C-alpha cells in the first residue's frame, strides 16, 4: 500500500485517499509517512469547517512538522486570513531544501467550501516543495469532482485499500479452525473491518453463533453514519430501509 501512495504522491501535488470508514485509510497513510523526513500532520474535527480555524490549523501543522524534523519555518503562527496565509506559506516553502508533506486526516470535516480557503489554494497551486495528502471518506470526492476527472491517478480508493483473497489468507496465517480465506473474502469483498470481524466471529453473518453481522451493524451505526451530516445519515437509512 505504501508503494501505491508513493506513486500517487510522486505524480501529483495533491493526493486523495478516500474510502468509507473501516478501510484503514489513516493506518495506511501513517505507515507510508513513517518513512518520510518532513511530515506535517493535521487531524480535523467538526469545528474545522470554519475557514479561519482551518487556516490556522494548516499553518500550525506546517510549523510543528518543520520543528519535529529539526528545521524552522519563518511562518507567523497567528495567520488566519486565508489569502495572506497562502502568500506567506508559498514564500516560506519556496526556500525549502527538501519536500514537505502535509497530511490532512478526516479531511471531509473541512466542509463543502474548503477549497475557498488556504487548504484549497494550496491544493489548487502548491509550491514545488509541498505535497498534500487528503485522507477522508468518499464525501471528499464530491468536493473534488473536477480534480477526480482531470487527475484520476491521484486518487487512492476503496478498490485499492480492500484486502485481496491472498491477503486474507496471509492474515489467517495458516489457521484452519474457522472460516476459510475464500469464504471471508466472498462475504466481505475485502472490506478490511468486515474481514477482521469475521475472523473474530468465526461464522458467516447469517449464522446466529458469534455472528459478525451484529458487529458490523454497530460499527456502521456508530462509526460511519455518526460521521455524516444528520440529513445525509437519515437519507442513507431511509434508502437502506426501502431497499430491504
């Protein structure tokens, strides 16, 4: 997985790692980033849809990342105006000797208008020394629909993050008492969280004993639907009920 992310980052200044919850996006990016020297990591929360707060977060992340790598960025920590922050960030990074990687986790929490702020400006036209990696749910693909069309190779999605049958077999590590790798893969289609829960449950989702269905239902309710805007979560629930 690290090789796939590396190839995407090498091709384009903006890389998007997007998939529903439970696909190990953050873990995969963290493993890839562990081999880099200059990394700025920013994890967003529900309050970061505010443009000035998001701008300040990006500036602070870049400054902290530089300090951890033993360097100093001549960047004012009090920048909250997106346009001024963009000019200052470009000025400072133009003098950077090595490439800086800005990773934004849970990037979908920036809201629908993030492209009008500092992060959007950097994503649109980044300094040569900066690479941006956005990590989040598929809501990111909505706000980056044009970029998805023009730069399809810069997106790493669920199809890449899913386990293959061979990877499931390696996870089982020779265990034969439970379900086979083929059965787990056919039931989950490689969805990582589902694979691991079926390995724990040791039964098909349609069986009563130690069923993985209960685990998955709770996970979707608490960790997938809970991260969506209320109206979107309600739409998903109504659509699922109608389909059933």
